C-alpha cells in the first residue's frame, strides 16, 4: 500500500529509509507522512537502532554533498579520515529534528537478538531488518512505513511504502 494510504489515527513503526528519503528530498510522500506524525494524525514509533542507522547514513550523505568524499564507499573513507567527520554537522540537526516530531522512540528489549533470530532464519533478513518486526511487536502495531519491499514477505504486517521515490 502507498504511504499516503495509512489511515489517520493508526499506529505505525517507521523504518530508516523513510527518514532518509525525506532528508534527501527524494520523496514528497515521506515529507507529508512525517508531517502527519508531527501533527499527531498517526501514532508513530521508531527505534534507537533505526535512528543510529539514519544518523550514519545522513553523515555519509552530507559528506558526499560537501564533496568531502566520493559517493562510492563514503563511510569507509570517513572512518579513515576522522578530521572530515569533525566538519559535518547538518546530519545532527536533522536527527534532532526527528526528536521533535512526536515519534516515540523504543529502546531495544533485552531479548531482541533472540526474538529477531526467527526473522533472520525464517525469512533470510539481515540483522537490522530482523529487528524491525520485534520493535513493531513492542509498539503493538502491524503497520510499517518502509520502502523496503522485503517486508512484504512477512504475513503479519501491513507495509506502507512511498510511491514517489526519486532515487
């Protein structure tokens, strides 16, 4: 389903790519969706690990945009050049914006690695993706905002994806 089809008043978990597409200016739907979250039209959740992934990716995007690194393997280059990391700050402002959008942040439950193993084993998910359904369970929601179609393989959730991705 389209991201714009999420009914008002629903609860939803937000995956990292929704934030990335918003900040990269790649999706008006993501921008509108996050505005709806901020205005409490939906009850939104995300997780600490999701925000860390967003932070990491926004750092890389900023470094590429400032031409401090080439688009190919920016994280690896930044890791080897910590002085370049010190020049970055926009990513942090973007992350702090998220904290003001009425999105509840779920900390990882103590048994998250055990619970997420089911999704890695049964559905072949990578580690960060396998955490999402566990966090959704913690948030008591079946709705997921994500552009990642691999979540369509999970029969217990409803995937809402942006249809206007420009990347």
